[in-house]
C-alpha cells in the first residue's frame, strides 16, 4: 500500500507527459520555399498554436528570427514583434514582412532582449538557451500580465513548472506556461516543499486516520493533504496564498484521484477558520508558528493534533519531538482544553 501510494503521488507531482501535436503539412508547401524555412515555419506555427494565439493577441518573439512574428500576423491575425535582432537581420526580417504582406502588423526591434519592455504582450515565444531563459525568468515574472502565455522551444525556464509540454513537428519539445496572478500579499515564508518521506513521518506522528480532517497551513503544492487523503483516506484542506500553487495543487489532486477528499483555499492562513480541523500540519518558521499559537489554541477542538516540520512554537513546549529523515526535528502538540 505505502509503495503504491507514494509511487502514485510521485507520478502526480511530476511534470505532465509530452504529447505530440498535429502537423498540417499543407502549410506553405506550395509557395516554393526552401525546406529549412518550411520546417522552421511549421515549428513556429506549432508554438503559436500551443499558445492559443488568436486575432487581438500581441505576440513578442524574443531573440527573434522572422518566422514567428510573420506567421503570427499572417496566419493568426495577431500584432507581432520580433525583439533582439542585429541590424542586418532586422532589415532582412522587415523585407520579408513586406514581401508577405504583413509589414503593418509586424515590428522588428533591434537590441537587447533583456532590456526591452514586454508589458503589453499577451503571447511570448522563446527559442533561446537554458541560460538565457534563466536570466529572462525574473524579467518575465515582472513584466507580464496574468493570463499571458509563454511558449519556449527546447528549454524550460529555470524551475518554473510548465503547464504543458508537447512535441513539435520537428521532434523538439515545446513548453507552455500561463502567467498567474501574484499572491494577494507577500507570503510569510517562501515555498520549499517537505520531502515526501517526511510528509509521511509527520502524518504518522499525528496518528492520521480516515476520519481525520487535515489542514496544511501554507500548503505549497498540496502534497501534505493529498498524501493524507491517498494514504490514510483522510479529508484535507490546504490553505495557500499563492494562486499558482493552488492551481498546481488542484491539478495534482485530480491526477491523484483525491479531488473529492481535498480542497485548497487561496487565502491567508491567519484568516481561515480551523474549527473543523482535527490535525494541523505546518512547515513555516518559528516566528510564524508563534503568531499562530493563540489561533490554534482558540479554534482547534480538544484532541486536535498539531505537527510542525523543523520549527517549534517558542514557549509552548511540544509533547513529542522526533528526528526526521533529513536531520531536522518534527514537533507534536495536542490541544487540551479545561
Ligand atoms: C515552506 S512552504 C511549505 C509547503 C508545504 N506545507 C510543504 O510542507 O510542502 C510554505 C508555504 O506557505 C505559503 N505561505 C506563506 N505565508 C502564508 C500565509 N500567510 N497564508 C497562506 N500561505 C502562506 C507559501 O506560499 C509556501 O507555499
């Protein structure tokens, strides 16, 4: 049981599998272009299709050649920009746009793709290198509005988890991200997942059973409550400020087939009513735990258990402390009321 549950959770938490997207071989075969160019245009079209490009979109192709912007305008009705060309490339790309009848809808911008402004983009395409994608990541997070789609050919963007990966017509991998709303406020502590073996240790320490309701405060990618539901049959509630992590949690819960036993609240853990929790799990910090102490004592029922990974509760002594597999401590408290 333990092995299959863990394997299932691992599968659910891993990136989505690569699919192959359809190729329409009719595109541009009749206009006498060279094979390399035809192949490049097919991949460009795959990228724009994956982004769901449509009329009204504003496409920025970073580190551009001419094919993505020209196709975006010609085949998808978008307004398009190619950014980061050298002067001679930009001139050739403009000539090509004129020849293809889309000079009005396409702009080629010479210069540094790291310092250009992309804030009006609704679609961004990248065919760069792992290093450049990594340098671009904070720029993209800062510049792009929620709902903007990013497609990268061949490479991911640092540790940013792609929503989808597909195989392009030339066999290369295409990655898709949709920019999420930022958290309503700065989280008290940033996302670092608890290792799955330690998640299980925490749930064991709390003695989780099928009639428990497990709340994970600051639930990250949802693993704590998903494993509580999968392995122990418990119900679970995750509370998380970051909408992107809430979305991941819902995706993982659905893939792990526990969507009916867990739910994720996008919100501040200090604002959520804990009165139906029988177990609360924490991986926050000592200062956040201390700020939580009064709320836990006030809202939790007698017999509810609180387990914290790594951080104790200051003046509230734990009833048990055990060593976790990663060398940190796990702390257990049980709520007792007079
Ligand atoms: C260290 S991670 C732990 C994630 C998860 N509980 C685990 O053990 O894998 C802390 C999480 O708390 C979230 N967080 C921080 N402050 C929060 C707050 N006030 N309300 C809700 N979530 C918060 C962060 O976004 C982050 O995902």
